C-alpha cells in the first residue's frame, strides 16, 4: 500500500476570505493533552406513573483528561509565504516552548516556491497567501500528499508611492493595469496622466514565486503572473 503523507497548507487569502482566528495555527501545532478513557457507574432517578419513582442503574463510558500532556519529539518542516511567516513563527515558538523535543524549521521561499516543495512531500506545512492551485493539488495527489486548507487571517494589499511624490493621492485600477501589464509602454508619470510630471516611474514589487504577486496580477492586470518584468 502506498504511504500517504498528510500536510497542512495555511492560507492567508488576500482580501477575499473572511478572517478566522489566528489561533487556528497554534491549535494545529499544539494539539490536545493526552486523554484517558474510563468507566463510571451512575444512578439515574426518573419519574414513574402514578407519582412513583423508578431507580435505574446505568453504566456509561466517559472521557476524562489526565494531567500529563503528550510528549512529542521530532521535526516539523514549514516553508512558503513571507506574509504568513510572522504568524507561523509566533505559533512555532509557542509550540516549541510547550514541546521541548520538537524542532520547527520555517523557510521563506514564497507561496509558489513553498508549494513546489509541499506537493512532493518535502514539507509538512506550506504558508500561503493564496489558495492552492489546481495543478499543485493534482501534483500533491500524484505524490500521495493529502492536505487541508486553513484560512488564518486576511491581509490588505496596498499600493504606495515615495513620500516625495506629492502628485499621486489616488490612482485607479485601470491606471495600475496600464502601468503593470506585460506590454506596458508607461515609463513616465505623465504617461499615466498628462497633468503629472515628466518623471520616470521606478517600480517595486513582489517576485513571481510570491502569492502576493499572483493576487496582484490576477486582480489588477487581469491574469495571474501576467506582469512587466522591469521592476525591482
């Protein structure tokens, strides 16, 4: 029988998914204390007909918690989004404080870079700022990697200009599209609006392995990963 590797992808879906508790990450890593199962005999008194009572003895099984937490040991490998990294780092630190025998390694190779490792079973958790893609899910299935997606927060994607830029106080999505589309000819601010100065636009953005890049290009340009490349 083929071994099945189970993984978790923590998804920080930008501006789309409603926020769930960040503690979900901690809960997944920390886990419950060890529970003990025992039996207890209880006597139940119920009302009978004619004002009488009937005593019934019933044996039930109850679950009670012990005082001993699970003693875990081993390594957990995490990679993926730099956006989700601070959340995972905080959760990992708390988890390792509780479980001294566990080491959690966290990489920051971007959402896409992390998924490349996750779908072939190299990592246990992938931090992501977008949902897993269909092609990635198919690769995971081929490699026996079972996964669940856990939204942990929402994130605002913000476009900013340099403080010395005193002419841009608002810019439209269509103007951003003209600036960032793959075949854009925009080089000066005046190419965007004639009343803006003839000064060059210096562009800065996320790399192509970033989930933020995927989201920005999909929502602004209209197609995921479609972007001009002459930016820092």
